[in-house]
C-alpha cells in the first residue's frame, strides 16, 4: 500500500510538472508570436513612411508571404493591417529602423501576456492608449477570456472602477484600502435585470438573485455569494442583511444593502450596525474587517462623504443603473414624454 501511495504522489508531481511546462511553452509561443507580429507591423509602417507605400502593398505582401509560407496562419491582408495597427499603438519599441529579429523589448511589458485576438479586440474597441493599458492589466490580472474582456469594455469598466464614495482610507490598512477601493465601482450596471425602473428593494433584490451569475460578473472577480436576507439575531431582535458575500482577495465579508431611492445619511448608520454584528458574530480571527457597500438609485457625493466621516467601519456608497444609456447620437431623434402624451391625447 505504501508503494501505491508513493506512486500516486510521484504521478501527481509529474502531472503538475507537465502542466506547468505546457503553460510556460504556450506563454513563450504567444510572446514570440506577438514579437513577430509587432516587428512585421513596424517594418511595414517604416517602409510605408519611407517609400510612400499604399494599401495595395499589403495585399501583395500577404500573397507573397503565403507563397513562401503556405502552412503559416495569420498572414492575411486583414491580419497584416492589424499588425500595422499593433505597432502604431505601441510605438515605444520602434528603433526608427527596420526592427531586428530577436529584439525582446516588447516581451518585457504586460501586453506580451495577452493572446493576439485579445489585442485585435482592444485595437477595434479601445482607442485611448491609457484605457487600453488598463484593460490589458485587468485582463491579465483576472484571467479574462476574450468574451469577458469585450463585456468589460462594453460596460465601460474603465470609467466606473474605483469610483465608489468610501471611507476606506480612514478605516482600513493602506494595502487593504487600496485593493478595496479598486474593487468597488460606481455606478453598477444592472441592465441584465430587464426592468426600466424598480420601486421596491425586494424587486431589485429578486432581480439580482435571479440573475446571480450576471450579478457576480458585474461585481467582479473574487465575490462569493453567502446568502440573501441573511438573519442576524441580536438582543432578542431579528435583522436581515439584503445580500451577504465573502471576498476571496480581500479576505472579508462584504455586506450589500440595496436602496431604490436616493441615499440618505441614515443608511450609513444602519449598515455600520450590520458590520459591527458581522465582525462580532461571523468574522473569523484570520479575516480582515468586513466591508459594507450601499448601492442606491441616486446619491449626492458630498452628502455621502459627510455621512461616512467618523464611522469606524469601512463603507462605500455607489449608484446603480438599470438600463443602458441612450447613445448621444440618438437622443435628439427620440420623442420626449410630453410629445408622446400630447399625441395620445389628440387621437
């Protein structure tokens, strides 16, 4: 039996070694492919600027390269144009001469860790360099698939992440405060609920719980759902937390309170009470301090900031949106509600 146990241990170690080796090999292949694509794009751009080449030269290059490398994928006219855009998006690696094979500068930056089709998506959907770099870092850190990255771009994560009104600086250790601030968003987008408006907290809660997978996706990586209307029995009285989560990176409970109206300071006091109870009754000694997040239909940032001053527990306040905003180019072409009512009354 001992021999069998030793064999299983040895086998598992070999399996781990093989998986790790394959992962390293795939990463190396991806890095070298990106290096090659960037070099091709940079060389084409250099020749275009030097010789005044037009777009027709790309088609010719694609045809000639396919003849020389018939088994090579990724040298279509369309992909060569993406290589040009790739090199233009990251000009800091150019030496203003033909890039030399083996140059490894591009491999030292985060973009080398993303697959090529992630970069194509970024080139198509994100034009701002700083925003593009944000999504590169987030995709690598969170292991986003291409579809996941598309979702985060289309939900405008760049403009929402880290913007919740909080007192984290005053209530959490520096490292925990920075991570917590980064995790919470403002506003949260709940358009997946499929309702234009919600008047009761229960309906909002039901919509979120019924779409828990999408809700967790909107919250972000690391959230683990603990329960809804989570019971706290204190002093012979019962209290109920709307939604309770545990965050795996923050290593703490996260209490979520939902409000379908405007934020008022009293909400912060109630949430502070819940956090006191959770830290006393649920928190393990190895856990970090529990964090509360109030998600409201509307908030006044200044009022929220004053409401959180002096509260000992870490609390954030964010808004939520139920429907996607109307594109600015369509807003002028849509009838106002008064126009609709007037037309109905005239019929």
